[in-house]
C-alpha cells in the first residue's frame, strides 16, 4: 500500500513539474514560425499619406484619419496580445486563455498561439495561415494532439480572419490583395483574394470614424471532432485608446450567429496591439 501511494505521489509530482515547465513543443513551433516570418517580412518604408487612402470608401478614409495614421510610419507586421480572455471551447465549456498573434503585410500570413488549461492540465492551440494553407491545432498536456484541422474550408476561414483584422494593420488594408467597395457612410465591403481563394465581409463604422465590427458568411465553425458548418461570423471591437498618437481598439468579441441565437465565444479586453 505504502509503495503504491509513494509511486502515485512521485508520478503526480513529476507531472506537476512537467506541466509547469514554460517550454513546450507547440510554443517552440510558434516561436520558430515567428522568427522565420518576421525575418522574411518586407520592412515597409515611408508614412501613410492622404493620397494612399484617396481611393478608399469614405468611412475607411475617416477611420485612417480618426485613428491618427496619416503621417505615421507604415508597418510590415503587428503583434496582438490578449490576456485572460473569456473563451468557449465548444458551446458550453468556458475557459480562460492567453492569445498572441502575428499578422503580416507582404502576404496575408497569420499565426496565433493559445495558452490555457483544462482541469489543471495545460491546453495549447496553434492557428496558422501560411502560404495559403490554414491550420488549427489543439494540444493537451503538452504532448497529445486533441485535434488538427486543415483543408479548403480552413484555408478560406483563415483568409477571411486575416481580412477581419486588416484595419488593425492598415498597411495590409492598402495592399492589392484587398479590394474595397463603398456601401454608405457607415459601411464598406472588402474582398481579399490570394492563392486562388477569395473571401469578403462588411465593416461597420460609427460617426467618429471608429471601426465597430466586421461580419462575413465566408467562415466555418469547426468542432474538435473534425466537422464544420457554415455560420455567419462577426467580430466586434471598441474601447479605443490612444497610444503613441494612434487610437486603437482594446476590447474585442468574436461571435457565431447561429439560427437559435448568437454565441459569443471570445471576449477580450485590455488588448495590446504593437
């Protein structure tokens, strides 16, 4: 009996130490992706000028001016950090996550790392869209792949996700792979095309020029069992704060608009955009 208890305590201690080691294969993979993509990024020179935005729909032009981008340096990539995000794993499993992502300009590449735990066991996620291939992977206990989704639907979902964030990295919003269409004083449609795939959505703005939301029908809700369904998807943002002369949203929500009601599955605040 005492031997069994001793073995159990030893195993528990080893697992506790292992789970609390900060490094992991998934985090290492994300860091390696980050190094490769940032090294390859074209370092954009120059500043945003009025002539750069002259052809954009009026509410998009207003966004550039309101946020303070005119006269500020263009960027080649951004890092967005979320902490203590309220996240739904599925429809009914709330967890807290930390979320770090990079978006790039020269190509619509995007990578994100999710750090969390379930019942005290580490859970990590790695989302990527590189060279036209989308991937979403979940890893439990640092070793075991819980799901790994790829395919054409994931490629398109990843592309439209990049589009939804294009105004957070406005150098991307000016690239040829994004085409803008005017709707009215508060809405503009954008279509992104790359690697033979196209996706679109509608941005909504307020009177001041703040971008409030993005909505699309070109994204699929994926489950960990590998199934997916096409559902209207939107991102809502707000709580703009000025940092170094640039106004940026710091609160974000992501929603699936199911037939039986809206599901807010991602809710973050205090977001840092660098």
